[in-house]
């Protein structure tokens, strides 16, 4: 099948968009060679069912019996049943798996998810000729979205979840995934010591979420959100944090804090200030450490600054700095005392430069430096 697809042939693509109601009606009339009130009424029905897709319209028209001068309309499900009845038994589960995947799926993964040991090349060719599936390079997809919707419409929720779980398991086996130990770490609010990008992390998060496996969906959602944030894909990160949140109803506070904090930051950087404020407000009571509290309050300060509320930003930033144990001068005496103290510190560093940078990396010091930089800008803007 792949050799057939790779053959060096002259290919020309013609894009045919959905037909309008008038065009659909004309197609039905021309196909049947009859124009009366019944045919026109059926044409309207077929247009609604197919969304104006000319291929599906032709298929539905072909289900009529012109000799009996009657029109026993067969819906899209009947058309699919007729096509699948003439194909090998593997065709139906294969079409269902490809439909459930929601996108073009690797052929080998689709067959592995069906768990069939029989040859599938002839079946795929027959399904392509029947316009049920189409090849996209080495991947396979439904011939049209209407076919996907029709197949999904007849699947029970439990069947859909089972297929999503099988697809996720196949992807984990072939492309790699998280170990049970790493899933437990992410599910309890921890961080991976050496996180490695997963090539299919977004597919895994989607399928485990759709499968209803909250444990794995939460872990993969957190991993996907962190990976997207590290790649500055803010919209994807926000979506993955939302996926993780759907599966975190029974998760510890530390996990729910990371989700709300991460999504709030992503939304803020995207410019969705109102949504970001809601997420940060949800994150604040979930903070269990002074560092986490200061971090969220600092983000609220940055959010207020971005929204043009400089005075509110200063209040938030000073509050965050104070929660890290750094006193913020409130009087002239406090200001002069702070200046004198820093002058002495600077003098010692100048006289003994060897004492610099002896302290190991400190995330609280890094956060404090970031907060002071944000506050400095706000002081300048407010002066």
C-alpha cells in the first residue's frame, strides 16, 4: 500500500467545497432525473444530513429505488452499514478506531489498537476505494469528517473510552511515556528531576483524558503543560493545564496549586487578564509555602502592572517581597537604615570579592530579585 502511495504519478488536486442548498438540490435532481415536490423535500433533508458534501450526497441518492418510484431515504448510518457489510470484519473496528482518534493516525498504531493479527493492506485499499478512509502519507484518516461524526454518534461512551485507552497504550509502547513512578510524582505535586521531552505527550494526555483515566491524564496533562510552557507555547500550555484540572478533583493541594498558578501565568502572558486573575485568585489559598504565596502575589503584581494599575501592582509586589522576609521600608528612618545596611554589604563585597557567589542557587533569592526588578519599574512609572 505504501509503495502504491509513493509511486511517481502525476497528481492534480481539485478543491471542492460544500454545496449550497440550491447546488445540493440540483445534484439530487440531476442524479435522479426527476423533479417534483417529493424529490425536492428529500434534497433538503439530504443537504442537512451531509452538510452539502457532494460525495455523501451522491451516496445517499444512490440508495433510492427509481424503479418503484418511491424514495426510501437511507441516512448516513445506513450507507456506512452497506459499505462495511461488503468489507472484511476488521474494517468496522478499524474505522471506529480511526474515528475515535480525532486526527490522522499512523496505520500501524491503528491496526495495533484493533489488536488484529490478520493482514490489513487489502482491507485498507478496499476502504479507501469505498471512500471510508484516506491515506495521509503513512497515516490514515476518515475520508470525511461526516463519516467520523456518524461513527462516533453510534459508539457507546464505554466503547469510546476503551478505544482511547488502547490508543494511548499503543502510543506509550511505541513512542515512550511516563513510568508509573513518574506518574505518581506528578500526581502528588512533585517535579521530575530530569524531565525529558516526550514526542507524543499531547496525544497521550488527550487519549488518557478521553479514556477517563484520571491518574494518567493528570500526570500527562501536567507534563504536557510544562513542556509547552518551556517551549513558549502559551496557548497549548493553558489548554493542557485545563485538561489537568479536569482530572485533579481528588488531587492534593500542591497539584491544584501548580495547575492554577501555571494556567494563571500562561493566561497573563497571553493577555487574558481577567481569566488570569481568576486563576491566580484560586491559586492563592492553595499555596502551602511562603515561597508559593509570594510567587502568586508577585504574579498578581505583574498582572496589575500589565493592566495599567501601577498602584495596585506596587502593593502586591511589596507584599510579596515582605513575605520572603525582606523588610520593605515604610518610613524615612527605615529607608536610611536600609541604605546604610546595603552600603556596608556592598563595601564588604568590594573589599572581599572572594566571598561573592559562595551561596548555592536559591530559588527564594531569584524570586526576590525578580520582584525587586518588577517593583523598580513600577516605582519609576509611578514617580
